[in-house]
């Protein structure tokens, strides 16, 4: 409480009120305001405190805009174009195609996910982070048909597809609220995604 009192004592509101009160006292000493001058001085101080605007709090920056379904589709098209143009193994192409179908199905129902923003974030993270990361590690390998690189990448894409499928199935069956309870489990499952464990040179 002492801190709050000290803060008010040093505030602009109190400073203006004190100046008005001092002016009232000075006026009383010069012309005389009668026996009620203390009341006038107190009223002046109160008016100064009440009418002086407080220090304005800095405005918080607006929250970053969330990507739209079309923006996410554009990102998926960019990633698939990047992959297909690099001569990938057939298993990787098949896994990517299956993931893209699942993502397209969920993005077609994007508005219905507005009530469960956590699941939108899951999809956004898959599209913007996990997918580029997985493909980037695969394309960093010189031999894109190496069994380890192919297996690890196909498995990663399958894990992502399974998570997207859970969301899609919940949209179809109108069990979106149940997805909120799965958020922690999804994050744990994302930990299954392999790291750069297949940087094998031919």
C-alpha cells in the first residue's frame, strides 16, 4: 500500500491538485477568502486531481493476423512444387500426396474450426513449420533414393497426415470440442518427428 501511496503522491494528478491548492492559499493571503479558505483549497486540489488525465498507457500492438485457408493452400502448393521438381523417391511422393489430400479436406472446412483455434494452430504449424522442415531435410540429402532418407521422410509425412486426419474426422463428425482435450497429446506426438537423422551422402 505504501508503494501505491507514494506513486500517487508523485503522480501528475496530485501535482496539478497541489499547484491549485497552493494558488488558492496564495490568493487567500493576498485578498482573503474568509474562514472557508481551507475548504476552497481542498476543493481546488480535488478538482485538479479529478480533471487531470492520467498517464496514457502505451497501446499494445495488434495481434498478428492468422493465415487464411487460401494462404495455407498457397504454402502447400509451393512446398509440393519444390518437392516434385527435385526428383524425389516414389514413396515420398505418395506420402506427400496423401498429406496434401488431408490438408485440402481440412482447409475446405476452415471456417468450422474457428471455435477451436488451437486446432487451427496445429494445422498452421504443420503447413508452415513441420512440412517445410521435413522436406528441407530430405532435399538436403544428395541421394534422394537412399533408403534411410526415404523411410524417415515418408514416416514423417505420414505422422503429419495422421494428425490432420484426426482433425478432419472431428470436423466431419461434429466433435470439434473433443479436439481441445487432444492438444497436449498432439504436441507430444509431434515429438515423434525425426530430426536430421538421415544426412547420408551417397
